């Protein structure tokens, strides 16, 4: 080859390499506390705000990765950064919001208290906060030098038994020892009680309406009246100026715009960094669930998030929705190497159809709630009475295929007790057989309640190589890992190689000595099924190391070690952040083929005759069943068509709540690949919680006939219709509930 052609080839190769490197190199925009939104966003002339950077990036052609780089400093964010689908990146060209290299960036949802503090007695200091006067900025947290202070309360936090105790009560009031009640409590304009009510596994914040000092009665406003208040329930009252009497207590007079604070002897608050939270959410990735649009390929990295609010009036005490960052319909987004401290709720909330997101190598400290919350549209137990997000599509989705890994969550649940490292709440019954989420190599310490919780219809989850300790510190009846999935047909769950210890389970008592009980290592609760619990090490549990109750099925519990005193697993070096050990279970393949069909699904259900819709109470009146009921006055039938997607053997199941008034001779016809089977079903019997009962196994072919017909013909009682289910190659079993 002559020298000319060699030169041409070398130039061509150089141009290809140059073009590739140029394409791979990120486009960079800069933000600085000293910037200006009229600037072009260069390193020399940066923007001032997150929203300006978002708007500029939204309107440019995204040919390659884009980095939005925050220079070091404290950013007091007064408006939530909302990213919509048009703010998405792509897999090859993600949009990354990150701190400049080796620079500390704090995004604060608070405001600095910058007025001049004054004192008349050298003990209580006061400062004017004009923005808070008669405004919506009525903050209930205060941070001084990065520490959460105590809102003026009774009894004082420092005493050995810092609680009041109910003598009796109801949802709307509490009776206490009348010698303790104070008239000032009823005159306060924004006083709340923080109480652990009847069931003692959550707390609720109730605003005080008024008090009766003669009888010792505290009347409560209609907010978060979730459970009955009974004898022995413990609480304190806060937000009363007259209770401002202890070092590190504070009080905001929202009517006058004045903030009072006791800093301690010889401490001048003018020399302290005082911040009050203002925003509830700093970042919100918001897709549209009904239009099936998503925010995609957005990354947050190396950023500290601080000082967010908490709110009152949540519809379900188990699910509190204050969160610093919210992903709603977000796919393939990431939060990496970020920190969350002194926040009012969770660090991250994944909501609705949020898939394949990653929360990795983050630190969450001193949170009001916990680490990560995952929710669907409804927050109820088994019905849809507590609907957070209405909509036909919303009712069918839940976050799956997300990875929560290598994180540290410590000292959480400062405001809402029902929280923890990761909380997976109710997902639709139609998704019970779908894959779940991966939670591995995390370190969770000092938790108000559970370390990891999975609720209704949760399946397909992998929980491995986590270290969780000092859990269950404010309530009872939970565990380091607590599953209550309320479904016999969920995709397999795996709880493997976790190290769990010091599970306290505290119930506060009037004598000041808390009763320690019902704090479990691994708690398999309320029809948790199809779950493998293996190679876990548990010690010092207030309840049981592995507790298995309430109609669970198809559990595999083996090779777990437990002790009252300290033990260490042989895989200690493999657990927690920074390690990579795995049981090699593919989250994408961890599902079942099949579905649950509810009578309301008109696409697959045909109803003939007279069926009366009813709402009936479920177990302990914790939820309602919505069913159809037919008597014998007219021939009535309901036919479920099964959408079979693969040839094979399927288990068929029926879901209903048994009742002595139901018929014991219900005719059910099953049409399958091999013909037709007619069976007689006794609806006076079944699962006492209303979960699935197997009807048999049948062959079905894709696209072939597949129907279940329920009829009231000749019935000797009521015939009820709720749901049917079909699942391929499924073998359900039961074990002794006391077996470990």
C-alpha cells in the first residue's frame, strides 16, 4: 500500500474516532449560587436556578449526553423542580444533574432565619419571621446547626417517661388524668398530639380542637382520625407556647410571625445556622399515567438534599407521602451517591408505573419517614376506599423492576413511625404475578419500625444481603423484614442471606418501663405466600426470629440461624453496601404466567341476570369487600373469559368471603382445552380472609376456549362473585405455621 492511501486511511480513522468522542462527550450547563438566569449557562457565566437550566435543556436537540453541573454551595430552593416527559434523556444520551467534581452541593427545601434574635431574660430568644405571619408557611420543624430541634411540647422530651397516656377515648377525643390537662392546650391555634392509637403499629398526628379541663378531655379535629384511641395509648402534645420551657425547644407564633427558641446557656442564636423547612418536595419527575407517558433516563448524582416539610391529613397512616424526590411514571432514572438529611418524609417516592429505576449508594439520615416508598393508586388494605390517584390506568400499575442497592439509612421515622428503609405498599391484584423489585446490599439502622416492608399483592421481590438492626423502636407488631402480601397467587418472593438483629418492639407503659414484644426478625404475615426464607441470621428479637401467621401458604423456610445473643453469619463480608454477592435470581424472570380477573373487568367478564353489588366488612373491619350477590329469584350467571397467552396446565382459583348464608351447591362450569367440567362448590366454606381457593388444574391453549361460569341455578343460598384467577405450572402448598 502506497503512502498516499495509508495517509487517507489514517485520516479516516482519526475522523471516526474524533466523531465518536465528540458525540460521547457531554454537553455541559452550569448552575451557581452566584449565577444569573440571564446568563448562557456556561462555566464562566452559569445559571442561578434549577428551573432555568431545565427550560434551556428542554428546548435543545439531545444528540448526546447532557450534564447539568451545580457548583458548590447551599441552594435554597423555593420552587419544586418538576421534570416532565419532555425533560427526558435517552439511554445513549441521559440527562445528569450532578455536583461539580470535588464540590459539595446542598439543595435545601428550607429558608434561613436571617432576622436579628433578641432576648429579654437571657434564656428565651425571639426573632421576627415576616414571611410566616398569617401565611401558609407554618413550619413544624426547625433545624439549628444541622440538628432537628424540639417543638415546644408536654411532657418534655428529656424526662424518663416523656409521654401522656389515655385513660379512654375514641377516634375524635382522648381522656387523660384531669390533673395533667392545661387550658393553654385548647387555646393554642396549631397544637397537635402525636399518638400511637389502638393497634399500636403506627402513629397519627391530630390537631387539638379544644380541651375540657374539668373532665380531662382533649377533643380532636377531623384529621387523621384513623383508629380508635383506647386506654394506654401513648402520646405527647406540641405546638403550645406555654410549654416552651426546655433547652433546644422552639415555638412559632404564626399569627404574629415570631419565632421563639431556647438555645442553651451562653449560646447566641445569631451565631447559629437556623433553617426552617419550606418545600415538601425538591424534585418531582412527573409522567402522565393515564396517557402512558414517562420521564426517562434522568440521573441525579453527588447532591445533598435537606430540610423538607411534613404534612398533616394523610389518608392512610401506613402510607405517608412526604418525600424529597418523587418519581411518578418514571423509567430508567437513577439517584446515585446522593445524601438526604433532616428531611420531613422519605428520601424517594416511586409511584405508579415507575420501572427500572435505580437508587444506589445513597445515604439517608434523620428522615421524618424513611428511605424509599413504593406505591400504587390505592393505599387501602384490600379494597379501593383509600384511593390516592384515580384513573383506569392508574388502577393497574405499580413500580416494578427497580433496584434499591448499597444504601445506608439511619435514624429514620422521626415524624411518621410507620416507615423504614424500604416500604413496598399495595399493588393491584392484577399485578400479583408480575416481577417485583430488587433490594440488596443495604445497611439500615435505628428505625422507628420495619427495615423492609411488603404489603398487599406483593410478589417477585428479591431481598438479599442486607444488614438491618435496631428496628421497631417506636411501635410493635412488625419486624426487620415484614411481609403481609395478602395473596396466595403472587410471584415468588426471596428473602436470602440477610443479617438482622436488635429488634426491639417497644410498647410504652405508664410506669415508664416499656414492654418489649412483637418485634420480629422476619415476619411472614397475613397470607404471605410463595416465599423462600433461607440463610438469614437473626438475633435479639423481641418477638420471634421468624414469625409465620394468618393463612400463609407455599413457604420454604430453611437453613436460617437464630439466637438470643450475638451471632455472625459466615457471609458477613458479603453483606451491606459495596459488596456484590448474589443468589443469581433474575428479577426479570421472577414472575408467574396468569392473572386475577375481578367482576368489574368488563373486557373479560359477562354478567347476566340480577346481581346486587354489596360492600361487606373484612377481617377486623380493616377493609371492605366489594362483591356481587345473586339470590334464587331469577337465573343469573357470571362468565369470566381467561386471556390465555401460553399453552399449558393452569391452576384455577376462586376468591370470595365465605358466609353461612351463601349457597353450598353453587354450579361452576369450566371450559378448557380438553372439554367441559361441571363442579358443585360450597360457598359457605373457603378461605376465612377471602383469599384464593384452588378449584383444580386444567389444560388451556393460547387463543383457545377458556371460561369459568358461575350460576345460581338451583342454589340453596346466596351466590357471590368476586374474582377468579389462573396461573400456569403452579403448585401451592402449606406448612405448619409454627415451623421455622
